[in-house]
């Protein structure tokens, strides 16, 4: 039995701990915050509680399968299916309802955009063949070098998935109307990327919504880390909260443990679950000298390891978020759980955000309204609402001045377009900004890890075994295969597989 430290208790760290303890290893976890969960947590005030971070459950089978592999039966949590999936409100006055059923969705599209339904059916048909291959190639395995990643089979698949184009351009192959291109590419915002910068391979996201549904967790996504942490404690795992790891112990070419409050604590391996760009801060200075790490000119030129040794600051963070949490003394029977409100031109607004690093003059935003499906989400006759406004991940902006004014603008717009009587019914409100995210350890103030750019995807993203250093592994939103709760869990599974494989070789 090996003794393993997990640094950070986000979903990736908790998943890794479940999988490792299930295989008989001893795990000790270190978390600098006051509770486990990382981005997945609750914002609470008196009688009110709402998810702080993720709210949309995608790929439910992946999530449940990995939990089951870690020893948590499927009955441990209750998923509620959202159907309709969500609504997209356009400035034109059109409201597109997204349905899981393809024929029903095609009818809805034809109702609003005559003749466009066939493009949707063609999209679903094409992706039904490509998605299983994409999942196996890009979500369920890591890559040690570029030769593996750029294999003939992968190159062929990337061409068919239009990885050489951006997501908005890729869906433009199926839809003519600008609003439909927006509706089938906005999913890149789930992982903090712009549709015009995110590779076309991410067409798997809008496809997955219809193929596998959109869900919510009864009681809120924030219950997931609570369930996982409770199970780990029952297994005897120590989760040290409010405990920050100061550095990692490295001897030769192996990570030997952690240093906490000046004390060296030895472990057989360490799995890092903070935002990946911060990992370099925990390693001894000078370690990134190529000779020390074995990165000589005679090293395998196809190795990804030298490419992942990137100085802090050279990673591009994902977008930031202004998050508005509100408790409201009414409900809206016509409202869905998930709704998107878009400006006249989503493309223009996102260019302002991602290219000019400005808050768009006409911002887009998402609204989570859990009481529409989970009656227990708020007191009877009341609601809790969550508004997510994509903003630049600029922690040095004067958010004290900006946040309140922007929140007022968004709430006023939401009142006009979907939530009549909203503002006068608010009984509690709280804001979170990119500066709050930065203070909690989110790289660059971004809310979703590093951005899903082509240069930060696949083999170009930090891998579950990130360095030519034995005994050190990584999981989280900034690590391959990327962000989103089930995908982070899949990344943790890959990290555990690497850890087990390497330890069995060196025993």
C-alpha cells in the first residue's frame, strides 16, 4: 500500500482520492480553503443557498461511472433531467427553446428559422459518428508526446471534427442564421473560451447536450463534494482544511512529499489539484533548468515534457465571470432552469471581451433558476437565482466600482426580457468578481482554468503526468482533458492510472 498526498480538494482531487482509496492506497488531502470542493461549492445566506460555481450537469454517465468506479453507488446522488434543455433569448425577440429530442428540436428551429431544421439534423447525424471516436481519442486518454497525439488516425479525426477551424465557424457549416450559430457555439463559454477562438473539436459540447441531455443535481451541484468528502472520511482519509502546502519535496528526479508549516512530510507520490500554472511555485527554484530535469538536446524531440515546462504567466487564462447571487420573494412559472440572454451580436460582444479585454457594452449572460425543477431549492413561493456574466479575467480592474453597476444593468435587462418584477422582489444579493476568483487561487482571475485555445488543448495542455519527474501528477480544470466537472473527473482518473502504472514499474 502506498501513501499519497493530494494537494487541493477540488473535484479532481476528491475523485483521485476515491479511486486511490478504492484500490487500497492511503491518501492524505491538503486544502487551503475552509471546506472541500474548490469551484464546486455553495453561496449561503440565512435560509438561502445556491451553487457558487458550476450549475449545468453534462455527460451524466461519465460522472456516474467514475463515481461508481470510486466506490460511490449511483444512488448516492439524484440527477434531475432538464427538458427543455434551456432557452436562448435573442435581442430580436425570438426565443429558441432547446430540446433533447432531435425531431422536436428540428421543428422548433424551423418554426423560428424556416428551412434550418435540416442543418440541425445533419449536425446530429455527423456528430453521432464522430463523438464516440472523439471521446475515446481526446477525453479518455493522455498523451506523452506529439507523435502519439498527431497519429494518422487522430489527424483524420481532427479534420472531420474541423479542429482546424474555430467552433463558431465549424457550426456555421450547418447553420446559416447568425442566431443559430450563436446558439450552437455559446457552449464554449461553459469552459471560459470564445466561440471564435475555441477549436472546432469542441462541437462535441453542443452535440452532447442533445445526445445525453442537460441535468441538474437535486440539492445543488455543491452537494457533490460534500458527498465525496463524507465517503472519504468514512474510509479514514484525512482532509486537512485551512492547510496550505508551502512547497513540494524533490530529490533528484522524484517528488518525495510536501512541506507544510515548515515541516517535511514524506509520501510515495503527490497529486496536485490546484490551478496548474501555480504548480511551478511549489517546486524548488532552479528545477526548471533543462539539465536538472533531463531536458538535454539528446532527449526525445517528440516529448511533450519540455513544452509543458512553461513559465508562469505564459498560459492564457479563461474568461472571468461576474457572478450575481440573489434570493427573490417570487417565482416565475414560465421560466426554465437554464436560460441564456444574448445581445444583438454575441460575436461582437465577445470580441470586445476577449480581444480588447473590455466589458461588452451589451453583455450576454446566463441565468440559473433551480426552483423551476427542484422545489426544495428555495423556500415556498421564493426563488434563488444565479446570474453569470462573462467578463475579462482582469483581477486588477476596479471591481469595487465596476461590479455593482454592471450587476444593476444585467438585472434590469433580465427583468425586461424574462423575469418581470425581479428587482423589487430581491431580498438578498451578493456579487463575486475575477478578483475574488484570483484570491481563491484561480489562475489570472479566470473562472475555468486555462483557456481552451488550440495552443492549450490536447497534447499542448498540461498532462496528468506533467513533468519528467517521478511521483508527481496533476488533475483539474487546467489539465488535460480540460474543464467541466465530468471532464475534470476523467482527468483525475487518467492521473490515477498514470500514478498506479508508474508506481508498479518502480516498486
